C-alpha cells in the first residue's frame, strides 16, 4: 500500500461517508471554546444554552461555504475541466498539513492529551474536515 493510499484512507477520501456533520460539530466546539474558558469548563448551563446556538451558526457557515463553491462551479463553462471544490479544498488541506507538520517539528515532545482542548487544535480539526468536504464537491 502506497503513501497516497494510506493518506486517502486516513482522510476518508475513498469512502462515501460524509464529513459535513463532523465539520459542523468541530466548528461549533471551536466557536464555543473561543467564547469561553474551555479548558476549565465543567458541565454547566453554558453547554446546554450556548452550544446549540453556535451549532446553528456553524451549520449556516458551512452551508454558505459549500453553496458558494457550488455557485462558482455553476458559473464555469460546460467544457471547462476546472472545478473550484478540489482547488479550494486542496489549498486548505495543504495549509492544514503544513501547520500540522510545523507544529509537530517544534513541539514533538510537548504533545499531551491537553492538546485536545486547545482552541487552535479544534480549529485545525474543523479546517481539515472542511477541506475534505470541499474536495468532495462535485462539478
């Protein structure tokens, strides 16, 4: 199995599963983490009141992004071979990979489970999922 096949398997590019709902969830959690002290957060009323609203906001943002890319694709000529979905998605994915490799090269021994509540990590996960979903947008 080659490197490209392994990466495609990790990024779920070959199967038909949709990552839109996961991207919405990660974006909502990222927005929640930015708006509150997420690391010190225990179960409280904020989770039940604020998080559903942020999920609705994240749903609207991702829906808007996907529809903008659909709109741009619809403006292409029928004989044009370009597609904006893979163009934008691969660009975002390459930025995410560069950020991940840069972080790993400088903080390799500092990685602990505490990274899972870091807002930058959550935002990067949301960006990965959005990139994968953008790549899958048909022409």
